């Protein structure tokens, strides 16, 4: 947000300025006193186990110039903070973001889907940054708190924006889409992530599809040519649809080669063939890159220019990140997992050239509900088909995964990440390749950290 007066901020969020200089200016907002910087406006949100209103003194000590609160009783008479009082701090944050969004005019690319959202966001931001200034979602700030904060981090000088929105419960996409107001929408795919809260893929598709009516006139909807819900999405779109895919679509990929250090392929659009290098391995990453190239072309970035930019993309978090420890190559894909992304990672690790043996260290997957057993079986069968030398199934819930992969010679059920790290340190040799993946709650990244210390 551009520098604005405290009084203007109060007006935009529907609050009352109780104290402080109304003419003082601010343009940054923080909900976390641990990361708050001098000059920020502190937004005191409430959670299940905390009340942000109780941290006003900490926020002031760290240099906040103002605070948005919904409990005036916490105000200290000695405090120099400007205080904006509201009925509900979260609603005020969302109202503030909506007001600021109406004042700025970046060309917004909004991304949702079951898997691939964040990588597609990172690739798209890299493509657009070759020609424009870009505001992008930091990390996975894609929910009812993260999206408003992302909008407020955007300045009037930003020419484009790449914003990710996510959901794990019904009813969450529409209000986020109404905040974002995209020119281009990308729906990566419909899988079973968070299906515990939806019951069926059809319900997930219905939820994700609520993004489509919010696309601005003259915009575009970008879909996968091989997702079974794309035809349904296209039929309800008020704007033209662009399809991308490995074999069919406006942009396609061919001659895919997976390397330890990344992925090479040829991107084709309107008869033009351009070589692409991605700094991450995986055939599923190629599809994410095609989404980014399609968005770039729609916003004036030529195919060759976008392809060159992809080689410089920086990916968020532990997404097939290559780490070498004690001569062993780890593919750290521990940020999150569902059956589709787990299988994609397994297939990637099986295809990458490797002079040693291959290990799959797979942890628990969350929020699968009645699909839990089948999801683990799918991953187990895929791992067996990929002929790994070792499978380590980590955590109590992964028994079905190990059972489905029993045709492999070396399948081990381990209690926790510490046991997995100790096993790997005892068995692995330099040149071996180890895939580590699981849901965020499984904290599978600990395997690598614990391995380092042994």
C-alpha cells in the first residue's frame, strides 16, 4: 500500500481513530509482532489460542506506529501508538484490502487448484518480471488473512500481480476471488487435497470454480487440457478459455528431460518452438510452467522471453529442492502432500538419472477423509511400479502405503523422522538419491536435518 495517513487507513477499514496523530503516514501492515518492522501498522487478530490485542506493547516496542484493535480495554494510557478501534480486526483487514484493491490497477493473475498453485505462482511471477513490476503472494499466503495482506503489500506502481488463493473448507474461494478481481484466472487441476472437508472432487471443483465469475471483462481463463473438470469450467466462463497441456492446447511441451539439477523441454505455441530450462525436476513442473507461459503471452510477454525467465525462477519452500548431504542427494519435497503430488514426486525421483540407489521416504498425508486408505494404496502402488531400491514409510498412518508396495524388496515401516534419518545414515552411500515427502503436519523435512547431524 502506498503511504497513507492514519486517518485515511481508519476510514478505509471502517474504524475509529481513538488516539494518535491522524496525519502520520504508514504503508505496511503486520499481524505478527515477531516479524513486524519499524513503521508498520499492527493488526491485532484473534486466533483459537491467542489474542493479538494482548501484544500491543510488544508491537510498539518493535516500532509499530499504529494498531488496528477490536478490544479497546487493552489500551495503555502511556502508549504512544495511534489506535484504530474496529468491531472485528479480521473484517477490518479485509475491508481495508478491498478498499485498496479498488484504488490500484495491476493486471492480476489469480491462481487456484488442488496442486501446483504455489509453483505456478512462482513461475508466473518470474515470467512477468521479465517485463513488468510484479506483486506476488509471499510463500503460501493464500487464505482469508494472507490474501488481504498480500493486496496491502501491493503499491500503485506495480504493473502486474500474481496472487494465489486456496481453500480447505467450502465457501472460502468466492470472497477471496471478490477481493482479488483477476484479469487472468488459472485453475491448475482438481484433485483430492482437503477432500475430508468436501466429500467429493465434484464439490472441490464447484468451490474452485467460484473464481471464474470474478474474472474481469476482457480477461482469460487458463486451464489444463487433460483435467477432467476443464470442460465444465470452460462452459461456465464469461471470458475465453486457454488450454495448456503436454500433448494438446494452445501451449504444449515436448522432448522433456529430467536432470538432477532441473528439467529441460521444448515449449510450442503458434508454431514457435522454444527451449526451456526449469531449475527444478519434474514432469508435473512442466505443466506449471506452461500455465505461466500462457499468462505471460496474454499479458504481452513473448514465448521466448518468458521461457528465458523461467530459468531464473525461485521456488517457495521445500518443493523438490535438491540438497546434498554427506554425498547423498536429497530431493526435499516436504512442504505438503496429497496422493497426486506424492505420485508426481515419486515418478520424478524414479526418472532422474542417478548413479546410486533410490530411496523413497514418504510420510503421512492429511485431510483425505474416506479417501485415506485408497490414497495411500495409490501412492504405494506407484512407488512399487517405480522400482525404488528402498521405501521408508514414516508414521503410524502409512501402513497401507507400505502394504501396497510390498512387492519391493526393501520396504520398512518406521515410527518417526528420527528413525528414518538413522536408517538412512546407516544404509545410504554417496551417489544415492533420496526423495523425502509428506504433508506439512508430518514435518518430513526433519529427516534431512536429523541426517545432517548424524
